[in-house]
C-alpha cells in the first residue's frame, strides 16, 4: 500500500517516528528534533496521519499541474520559433535570443526540459581528464592570451577566414578581429588596434605557431619572428604554451564564439569580413563582455599608454639589405636607388634596415638615421637587368678531343 503512494524520502522518514510517538515510546520534543520540526508541527502531522494514513503525509500539490506552468499556446509558440530560427542553438543561448529578438521570456532550464521532452535537445554529459588548475591573474592587463581560429565563420556565405582573439586572463574581457589568415600582417594590425583601444599589456601568452615563435634550428631562442621582434620594441613580453590546455581561456573562448558568434552573424545576415569587423567593434564585443566578463581580484589596470607613432614604428616588417657598389638596394623584386645627399655617411657593402608598412610603403635606416632614396620603375629595372647580362658564347668542342681523334683513326 505504501509503495503505491508517491512519497519523498523526507516524508517516508517520518512514518517510523510518528509510529513511535503514537505508541508513546518517545516524546514530542524528541520526535521534533528527529524530524527537524517544531512540536506544533509534530502534533499536526500525527493528527493527519491518524486521520488519513500515509496518504496525508504526501504534499497536496503532488501530481497536480503547477499554476506557474507555461501555457500550451506559449509552449507551441516557443517550439515553432526554435525549430524555424534557433534549431541549432543551445538552451541558454536560445533563451537569450528569444527574449532579445522575439520578446518571449523563458528560463534556460525550463527551455532545456521542454526541448528534451520534444526530442529537440539531447542530454550531454561532459567528461574531461584531470587537469591542474591555475588561478587567474589578479590585475587587468597583466596577461592577455592571444590566438587565431581558422573556421567557417560565415557558414559558406563567404570564404573561410581566421578570427584573431585577445582575452584578458584576469577579467575575461575580449577583443576580436577577422582577417584572411593568421599572418604577421594580420596579427600586427590586430595588436595595434587592441593597444590603441586598451593600451599595451605587460605580457601576451600564445602558442608555438610559426608566427609567434621560430621552432626549427633555434635551441637557444636567439632567432625571433617579426611579431616577437615588434613586441620587444614596444616592451611587451610574450611567452609560449606547450599545449592547448595551457591556454584554455582562449580555447574555450573560440568554442563559445563558434557557437554564438556564427549564429549571431547568421541572424544579422553578415557575409563578409569588413561587415563582420564593424559588427564586432560596434555591437558584439561590448555585448560579449557584459555577458562573460568578471571583476579582477585587484582593481588596478596595468595597461600602459602607447602612441600611434610608436606602434607604427614597431608593428611593421623589418629586414636588412646590403648596399651595392652603385648605391642601389634590391628588396622584393624592387630596385631602390640611394640619393647622393644623406644625413649620414653611406658606403657600399654596408647593411641598411628596411621598414615596410602593410600598405607597401618603405623607409630606409642606417645606424638609426633615415635615408633618402627613390625607387626605380619596374620597366627601367628590367631593362637594366637585361642590359647588365653578358651574352654567353656557344661552346665549340675543340678538334683535338680524344674521342675525335679515336673516331678519325677508326674510320680512316
């Protein structure tokens, strides 16, 4: 009889105590301490138990529909909106977009249970291996994790591209920028934009990709990439992770963005990199930071001020070339002629440092002094190369070759 009654564990625990109280084996105060109830509540429970038995111990609302349940009409509306617009959204993200775009308010857990009941969502059990936890940094700007994610961000509406991400270790504040690939040019451009908005942090934390670190034939880390060299010039340290788990914050950020940002751009009908970057700067980054950012342990901001000129001088490509005897320099199939009047003494065979901006403009320096130059046009350059080449004479085999003598003796 008792097994057919839907009682909770707490309610079933009351039965033997009430039976002892009815048989006067224990007092009301002892029964109250065992059930964590007052003596008044104990007397009420005994009265109900004597009147209706075990059924009276069950809650009266058990088995009845809740008065706060979602109406059938609203339930059908939510299911229709989800299947039409948010079919691949998670319950939490879908509840946010239903409230934001459709003025339909529902809690994420309620939506999750509703979707499970309608076979639109599958329970997911996450299991991860044991990992040691590293506490986040205490100061905003103390460490920023950076990386790029190559993904089909536009779901086939545009060519595949890379999203460059910056996330502060202490606050989880992010900065995002789309680019064609993870190259020196795109990384330096995104770093410049980050520093102009937030200032330069103390350190960056990145992986060991070829843009961030020279991995081959560099045991003492003497060779530096262009990006490492640029960060050193503006006094930003960079350290490298040995595994993706070591920089888990930026990896989890990309996992979130590959779910949320892709669907946000789908709803906004964004299909190119330029529009996506405008959307990031004008709307999404602020929304994301409001949703996921947190307060740091210390309120001090360690970002430092930096001027645009300092960033332009550092975040560019720098290479060395040797001056020829005619005071010309060849650089990337370009012929550069140094002018006669210079601020410094220039000699042939000396090395000149070439600074190239990403718009193709170059500057020349020797011993820290900028040089004056002019670039020779391509047609003149090709003509000069053609004229400088000495025509080669055809090779004529001498008549006194051994094989010639042998053949002549054989046939005579």
